[in-house]
């Protein structure tokens, strides 16, 4: 079984350099274009199951990439909760909260402001991955979620905690994990280079 995990396209809060967290922020026009690129890359694949975070930006991306689909939504696929920073400009929070904000971003631990830690997000992401392991007769599964969630997934797949700040996963890009009794990574951060006709995707 292959798991194709797509990060949502650019959201309004991404564009405005605000914390996203669990905010119901929609896609921008660029975010829709990001999703259309993923659609072009994945159009030849038949998906037996489709899952999405229940957050608006992820559901919208799923509907662009796979028109007409009704994804199974899962709260445990949500982005990291950032507590009281949600939907607020990063610059503003940095100015007002100083080291509290800087440390939260560095450690990916927002519990001091009512949010989650990276470990808390990892644990709920692991719950989803364990659910996927028990699927029967599925060859390809699509998942639409968030950068932080995908970084938790790679830690689960590799079997050790990867520093999330050392990885990048672009809006509209996808990664591929394979499960055949154990997990392995097939591809990371794949997306279409529409400005370069000599390439179709990169890792």
C-alpha cells in the first residue's frame, strides 16, 4: 500500500505570515494553483481511500486535487495547535511575547500559550498511521493535511524523532510512504516545476 500525503495549498494565513494552527483559514488563489499542480501529478492514480484533516484548507485542497471526492475527515490529522497565537501575525507575537514566542517556535512547543507540543501532535498522528496499517485491499491512499503532520509522519515511518525544524515540506507538495508489513519512505516533498519544462518534479 502506498500513502500519498499532500500538504494543503497556500492559505490566507500563510500568505499573511500569521500562525495557522487550527484556524479555519481558506486557500488563496495561489493555494488553489498549488493544489492544481498536485492534481496534475496525481491524476493517473486511482485512490481506494481519501482522508483529510478537518481543517478548511486541507479539505479545500482535497476537493481541488480530487474533484467530487468526499474525504474521510480526521481531527488527528490537524496541524499543531498554537494556542493563543492562532491567526495572529508572527511578527506581532514575536514582539509581544519575546522569548516565549521564540522558544515555542524553536521547540515546536506551544503549551505555554494553550497549544500543543510536537510530541502531542506526534502521538495523535501516530494514531492515524496505526489505523492505516489495518486497511484491507487498499493499493493507494490519499491524505490531505499539514506540514507539521507530515513531519510527524516521517518520524513514525523512520522509527525515530526527526527534528521538524530541519525539514521543509512545501504547500501543494506531496510525499509517498509505503507499507508492506513495515513503513518506508518512497518520496519526499514532490511537486511540479511548471516554470522548467525539462523537469516534472523534485524531492
